[in-house]
C-alpha cells in the first residue's frame, strides 16, 4: 500500500468520526453545518494560541539577549582584573546561550509559518462553510427531487474532508506549541539555575562535537576580547 | 483529479500526471521502510512542490472530495512511520 493511500485512510477515519450517527439526510446537513461553525471557532482559538506561544518565545529571546550582554560585560571585567578563569567561565555561558538563541530563532520561525498556514486554513474553511450554507438551503428546498440524496452525500463528504484536514492542522499546532512550551520552561529553569551548558539532544558524538565547537568559540571570543582591551 | 495537500487545501491536477505522483509516493514508502530520513524529507518536499507546480488551486467555494491526500509538508519522519504502523497521524 502506498504512502498516500495510508494518508487517505487516516483522513477517512477522521471524516467518519465527523459524519457519525446521522440518519435523516436533511438532518445531516444541519448537523454538519453546526460542526463546521464549531470547528471555525476552534481554528480561531488555534491561531490565537500559536500567536501567544510565539510571543512567549520572543520574550524569552529578549531575556537571553540581556543575559548575553551581561555575560559579555562580566567577561571584560574579569579580564581587566586579571582573572582569565572567570572570563572563560562567563564566555562559556555566553557560547551556550548563543546556541540556545539559534534554536529559539528556528522555533520562532516555525511558529510564524504555522500561524500563517492556520490563518489561511481558517479563511478557506470560512469560505467553504458559507458556500455550504447556501447549498444546504438549496438542497433542502429540492429535497423531493431524486438527486437530492446524492447531492447531500457529495457536499457533506466534501466538507467533512475539509473539516478533517483543518481539525488535524489545529491538533498538530496544539501539540507543537505544547512541546515548545515545555522546552521553553526547561530553558527558563536552566537560565535561573545558571547551568546553561546543556548539550542535550543528539547522540554522544553530537554532544562531544558540540562541546568542542563551544570550546573553540570560547577561545576565539577570549582572544578577541584580549585584543580589544590592548587598544 | 483533485488532490488535497493537508493544511494547504485542494488542487486540480491533470490525470495524466498521476504517474509522476505515484513514482514519488513509492520512493517515500521505500525511504520510510528503510529508515532513510534525509531522503524522506527531500522526497516529501519534492512531492509537494511538484504538485504545486503542476496543479491549479481549487477555489475554496467549491466543495469536492479529493482523489489523493498528500501529508502536510512538516510531517516528520517519526510521524510518517506512525502512519505506516496504522497508528494514524493523530491519536483519536
């Protein structure tokens, strides 16, 4: 079975859940419409949630930037006082904050993209819901006609697919923001405890390489700082 | 033929181009079963950009069922695996 067939099965399962337990075809139209309106509200909430998460990360980034500036100042002071060991420690912290900042930038960009997509989905769904409302009244008026049943099935199936799609997008966005919230809380804790040298993620090799890289960037920063202070 | 890219709406594609889509689909199956993560990411991006390039977006006013469903562009390798394990993309 191909990958795309599997995807269809996944979406079909969602659609079945949406179209569940409706017997009277006329009722199908109204129940579906109710669900569409509910979903529209959910999408709006989803968009707001993503926006809030993004704002939280923006704030965290500003906080990290303040930390960077502070550590920079401390390293300079330490060097002036002839304490290279302290300067090195400050710069080590600086290097790990810089690494965290890069991750944060990526997450902020991800959320911005997510927000854009959800907003587009919301606008597509709103258009479809409005089209469905008009269609539903037309079909109801012609219900005695033999092809009404076919039309009902067609439009309900079509809109249910859209709803399954948008519903999944909202759920995935929620999962993502939840993950980010957890990571962001962990980062806050690390910041507070002052033990930012967290080379988590990846395997042993990744961690070792990250350490080597951080060490060499500390050496570079230290050398540069000394150079500047000579002037 | 109507194609839905999850999270991005529907597109109308000429039936004669389905072969192209099927070919990439088979490659993706292969990558997922062999654990080739990088190739999977590349081919999923390739699949989506191919469709966007060849197909016309469907006007949102039209209410139509799709013939093919394409996963969202940010579907991770781990999520793709789950789709194959019959666990579905999202619980429930």
